[in-house]
C-alpha cells in the first residue's frame, strides 16, 4: 500500500492531538481513526469520522417508544429486539465516514448502494496514479462451470502466468500511453477527461464514502456475503472488523440475524413444520423448485 | 418550555463530562450541545450530535479535485466556489442530529423533507403529554386576502379573544377526553393507538432528526424563507443560528447565495441586460406574466 | 365514502375513453384504473397510473444478466429467483400512482416510508372537509395488556358507547369551531394555516402517492402485517389486491417469500438443525432470550 | 450504432402493436417509444416506458392546492409558477424509463445521480461486446490551460493521429487479451468477473435507467450544461429533445428558468440595483472575488 509521506505525516499529526468533546465517544473506534487498513495490493480503508455508538441507538429507540421500553432494561436485549423486528430508524442515528482506495471495477459495484454520500477523486480534474490491482495467485480463479456469476478453481502454472503477464503488460502500456497523451512537452496534450478513457478497470481510485449504520449493514450483508465478488468482499470484511469495534452490541445482533440468518419462504416454513412432525419431505412434495430445494437442503445441513 | 427535572439533570451531566476525541471538533457547536433552545410556547431544538466542520467540507472537495484545488489556497474562497456552482457532495460530508419538540401540524410540514433520519415519539406506544401550541397574540393572523397560502393583519380585540378561547377550550377538552378514554379505572381503556386520534394538530410531539448539511441547507432555504409558515420558520431560524456557529464559512456562503440570492429566468436576465443598456422595459415588453413581472420588480427595488 | 358528483363524473369520463399506446399494458390494472376502492368509513384508494408489468421485471433482469439468464426460460421462475435472492432493482422498474383518502393519523404513519413521491391536499391553502374517521364497533379495541403497541379485546356496552360519543362530539365541535374561526362574516377570519390546528387526527386528508414496486412491497410487508395498526392495514390489504391484479407473478412471489416468509437468526437455524436430528431443544439450551424463543415456537407451530 | 438484428426485430414488433389504455397518453412520446436515438459512435438512448404528461403535473398541483389554484386557469401558467417557486413534487409525478448504451467513463459520471433506478448489464455474468468509444476528430480536445476541468483547442495533425492510434490500438489489444483470458479452449478460462478488469473505460456498457421528471430535470441542468463533459452532454441533449416532445409545457418552463436562468448572490443583486441607479460598480466596490466578478460580468453581457 502506498500512502505518500505527506499522507502519513498528516495521519500522525491527526492522531497525536486529541481534543475534548461533549459528544458520544466510541473508544473502540477512536483507536482506528485515520489509520489506513490495507486491502488488496494497493487499497485501504480508513475511518475519517463517526457519529454515535451503541447508546445512540438505544437512546433513539427510547425516544420513539417513550417510557414503554423501560422494561427492556438491558441495552443488548433492546438492540437485538430492534434488529429482529426490522426497526431500522434507530440504526440510522449512527453515521460513519470512510476514506477508501479501491480498483475502479470494485468502485462500480460499490456505488450501486445509493443511500450514501460520496466524494470521489476526479480524473477530469487531476491525474490518476500508476497503481493497478493485480490479483494475488490465490485469487486468480477460473470461471465457475455451475454458476454464471461465480468462480471456480484457482488457475495454475502456465495459464496463471499468462494471465498475470497480460494484466501487468496491459496496465503498464495503458498507463504509459495515458502519460504520453497527457504530456505537454512538444505538444498540446490531450484533455485529462479524455485521456483517462484509456485506463483499464483495475486502476485504483479513491473516495470519501459516508453512510448511516442501517445502510452500512445492508451493504455489508450483501458484500461480505460468500456470493459477493472476492475483490469487494475483502473491503466489506475489513469494514466489519471496524464496525465490531465501533458498535459491538449492534454488530453482534447483525451477525446473528443478518449475516448468519436466513429468510425462509412460507413453503420452506411449512416443510420444516412437517419434517419436525416426522414427515419425510422430498423436493417433489415440498412445492419448491429444484434450485430452491437445493438451497433449502444446504441451509439445514 | 417544559423540560422535566430528569431531562435537565441528564443535560447537566452530559455537559459536565468532556471526553477526548481524535475527530474534527467544532468549538462553536460544542457550546450548544444538549442545550435546549426554546421555540414557540413549549417547543425546543437541541443539538444531540454533529459530524464534521468547515474543514471537512474543504477536505472532501480536495479529495475530489486533488492537487487541482491547491491554487484556491483560501478555505472560504473554496467553500464559496462550491456553493456558487452547486457542488453539493462536499456539504453532504457534515451531519447533524437534533432533538426537536414541535406541534404536530409543524411536524407534518417538516417530515416532507425526505432525506433525513427520524425517530419520533410513538403515540401508539406511549401517552402524549398535555401540551398544546397556543399562538401568542402577535402570531394570531387573519387569512391573507391576496395570497391563498398566507397571513394578513393580526387579529385584535374580540375576535382574537374568541379564537384563543376556542383553541384553549378545545385542547383542554380533547385532552381530558383522551385521558378518560385511556383510563383503566373501572373500564378496559381504549387502545392508545386509537385514543390519540382525538388530539388536535397543535398537540406537541418530539423527535430525533438527523440530516446532512446539504439537505439541511435545502430545508433552511425553504423554511427560513419569508413565505414559510411562521410556526415552522421560527424553528428554521433557530437552527440557522446553530449552523452559523457550527460551520461559519459554509453558513456565510449559504446566506449570500441561497437565503439572500435569487434565481432569474432567461427572460429576466435579458430584461436586466436591456435595462442596463438604458432601455425602458415594461411588463408588456418583458415577455413575463404579470405575476412574474411583479416578483421581478420587487427583486430590483 | 363520499366522492363528489364532479369527481364521479370525471372518473366516468376517464374510464370511457381508452387510447392506443405502445407501452406495456397490464389488463388486470386497466380494470381498476380511476375506480375508488372504499376503505374505512370515508376513505378510498384508487389507481391513477402505473408503469410496467411482470414482463418489465423480467426484461430488466435480462438486461442485467444478459444471455446468462436464458436458461431460466420461465418468467415465474426468474421472478421467484429475484425475490428469493433480494435482487431489488428489477422490481424498481415498475411504478404505481395512487390517489388515497385517509385519516391524518394514518397519513402520519404512511409518510414515514420516505422513498415515494407525495402531493398532499394543503390545509394552508384550502379548507378541509367535515369528514372524520369514527371506528366501527368491531374496531373499537382496548389497550393490549401484554403488548404496549397493540390492541386487546373489543370494547363493549357502556364503554364503547361513551368512546363513540366522545369521538363524534369532539370531531363535530372541533369542526364547528374551525368554521367559526375561518368565517369572514363580520370578522377578518383566522388564517387557514392556523385554524387547521384545531382539527383532530381523525380528520381525513388526501394525497397522490407514487412509488416503485420494490418500495411498495416493503411498505406492504410492514403495513399489511398482523402487527400493523388496523387502520393502516386495511389500506395495505386493499393495495395488495390491486397489486395481485397488476403483476400477478411478482405478487405471488412476494406472498410466498415476504408476507408468508420469516427470517431466522443463526441461533434459530442451529436449533432447527438440532431438532431435525432429534435433539430436544429448550429455551435454556437454545441460546435465545425468552421473547425470541416464544416467537420461534410460534413460527414452528 | 449496432443494434443486433434481433433487437431491431423486437423494436419493430413492439412498435407495430398499439394496445388500448385508460392511462394518460403523451402522443409526442409515443412516437419515440423503443426507437434508438444514436449518440456518439456506438451509443444510443431509447425510451422504454413513461408515466404521465403535462396534465399529470397540473393535476397533482391541483390536489395539493385544492380549489385554490383554480384562478390560475391556464395550465402553462401554473406549470411556470411551480417551476419558478421550486415546487418539485408535482414534477415527481411523471416518470421515464430509458435504455441507454454508453461508454463506462460516461456511466461513472451518470450514476452519481442517485435518485434513479438502474439495471446495468453485468460483466460478472456476461461477456461485454467489442465496442469502444473513439472520439471523432472534432471531439479530440487538448487540456484547457485556464480550467483544470475543461477542454481547450482541438488537437490536430500528428498529435491527433497519434492519440487515435493509441486509443484504437489499446482498445483492440485489451479486448483481444480479454477474449484470450476468457477462452476455455485448452485451458480453464479466467472468471468473467476478473477478466473484465483489463478493459479500458471507453468500452461500452448499457443499462435501463428510470427516474422521475424532477430528478431528470436536475440531471439535465447539470449534464446538458456547457461545462459538462462533451461525452455526457450529447446524451443529455438527446434526452432534452425527447422530454420536449413528452411534456412540452414543463420543458419550456425548464428551459426558461433552469437552463437559461441564473442564480445571483445577494451581493450580485445589490450590484444590479446600484448599476440600475446609475452607479459605476467595479470588482473592488462589488464585494465579490475576482472569479465571482468575472462570472457576473459574463452574465450581464
């Protein structure tokens, strides 16, 4: 990872000067502030700011439910109740702001989560750095033969070597040409907003990304999931670790109900009931399609 | 205003215990934290939390524009540039969370601003307090005769007295009946979610309301405007004072470009050009409708 | 229900004049267009416009997945797959616009669903009609003794009579006073934006409400649920019937996966697995709280 | 532009079969439905569906304002009033769904408009076509020397030839390598979700994009503006022509107040007033910065 010396100095300075505040402070998050957590070969995630903590969630719920919630004396119990019953607004009371450096093809997936605020580095305005994502050998996967959207075995030997050679060679050549087209030595130089179109989707970009905890959980559920593309999943997993230190009670509830949970259809619930009564249920008698039945079987194993 | 002794004690405790943080701290906002600023007869606005300051706006803009913005060495100049050219994303990097107590008819206007997070006191769950907005004599306005949506002169004498008597009497009676229907003495007691339907729109509710600075400015432009209903405008004006202490540079730019600014149509711009060249322009030669011309004349006076 | 003769004539006229279009047409929805479906004592829901049908969902999915989805030759299978795997964007391609007349306390719950477009009748601008929701005898429920947010048995005899008398009396008196304050006979007349504050929360309002199918399903899941307040649930149930005629395949998938489905926590899934292996699991050995275990038991019965 | 024969046949079939509907029909838009309007070298915009017309805007406004708006007997006057006073909700009642084919670097700007629904062709799932944007000679602009974010003179002679050679050569080589890596002949073949990272930002993608008229106007104001990048501006301009045929009254108001209009700061308004009274105002006496004064001067010329 390549934070410049200036960036490192800036981080050091910020971390050296705590100031007093009357706001809610999450100790676990203070320890992460500004520190760049490395992801992939040149990427990182770092927390720039946050608002609220587990207590802020509880406090917002108690505003809504008034004296009524006082019998749930336990903060963790209340947070689990909110998560279980899809009460999203108290989680929206927490906010996080991240600085993320990531390949463009990952950024294109990420931005589809619309309920967030984004300031991205502008390649119309500035010149991108010569940094490209080149997969580590263990991430160099073949196309899955069973899932159009998935990966199969890791490539090996000659084929792996050839792929890496192509990716590195094309990235280098594209960037050389990018610089050549931009150059103002002996020529006018192509507009930056045009020259960038020659750069491949594994070039790195960076942005500030700010969202609330409810929407962050939604992002994490989809992107830290086993079916997400590996290159975005590693970012999501890194953010999961940060969130676990920020709002530990909410994160545990999220893990239990969302990451580890599953939604059953009415047909599937009916099957479970019948099976618990001792009935032998098969795909044919389940009312489910083959694909659905397969997923249901996997869940119960 | 009626903060309970418990609420006051809670505020005192929160204000007494600053803790160290590495996050951006806005001194001007720290001074307001938790303090209830009175609005109308029983309402208030108080800041529960905030994220970011003027520097956070500048920092986000510099991420987007990279080294390119360094020639605008001046933070205020950059913020004014962003505001002038409708660059909204850097302002979205700041966030504020307010606790507001307000009459229901004001809450109904306020909630129409959808880009915010809200936790409102639930009258399904809990029992509302006996608190109603009764206008001060100077706010007791007649229907405007020229504007369907506006106010005319202040009511006086008998008519004013009669209105106040009605509002107070109906509020009292409605609340007495609300309590009677809820009562479980010698009867089952009506469900809270039903009993509340008897309460008039001037009963007070409260909520936590969280939004980003860009959307807050949009709210303030519409609701602190002279055409907004007085009862929501006083909330907006109170929030303006808080924002001026939180992000003074951004607030000054907002005042100049949004609150004090005006949007001219292409026809109006054309008229200004002709007038500056010495032409006598009238409504007939302006291409504008009568209503538009009247608004244009008011702007130039 | 009280559509005015003018409104009825307008509906008749609109229904009498089909025009040719090249857009997707849902026959089931055309039959409902403009017709007011009665809800509660004075409310209604009527469809003003719609965009898309089941095919539009399929078509959008096939744009995303390209040739890859061709092996799911079956439209219903594809729609069920999308619903099961929380692919929301194809459902967002359908849109509906409703005209709804509803009591203000229902409108206050409804508006909390932010991802929708709303034009509400303005009581600043115009005068509200003398129409109030008075519960039918079977909807006059006592406060639940076990659920702070729920209803118990239906009120009977004297208590029921007393409640109805209060609700009717206060509504009548409030509206009489509203008219008195507005009156310009022999006085100036209070501003409409002020006079309305005297009206109770069971007065009817109306709005145009437009949303996409994904967000509509989210609304329906929460508001057609058995835990929703009866007075909003009857609106949601009416809309369910309309949607079933509009996008029958999507609606059936929604019923199976959302309305009839349930989300299990990782703890609950673990219990199901153990129970299917023959283990006797109790609340104590389940790892769940008492409340959670009770909900889990109810699901399996 | 390259619609496949299958796509063309599908369009022909759709255009050949009008069906009766009771919904609002915009004749001007029916004429455009499904037809692909060419943009850039391989891109297009085509209307897939729409909801509402000018009357739907008026109708929604009249719901909000009730009988009150009847004195604005004129639909165009009402629409202009709504636009002038930033009443956005009536415009949200119209919706449009477009199928767009566009280079990835344009898609990256476009997607920043968050209030829209999108289904994009998935390069995880399917294989992208060999189609790249190569600028026409007159679009091959040099970097602006005065504006970090703009274009200067058109490149000529040798430099232009060299740039085109690079862009074409790198696109061809990248795509050849993309196919080589994907190939399953004599090797496993790299996963599609990885292979795509080698493709440059001028490769074409496509999506369904659906938004309401208010948000579409916001998009068009920013992207059809002279400061927008040429390659997205041509899409916005094409959409402007479609909207002009769909909602002609709303479009004319948009042109006058938004596209041709301008927002003046309170300082600028003050200067105009002083100038109209005959005062000679200079940058020094204006209270504006140099940049602001320059923009102000340009507006008045």
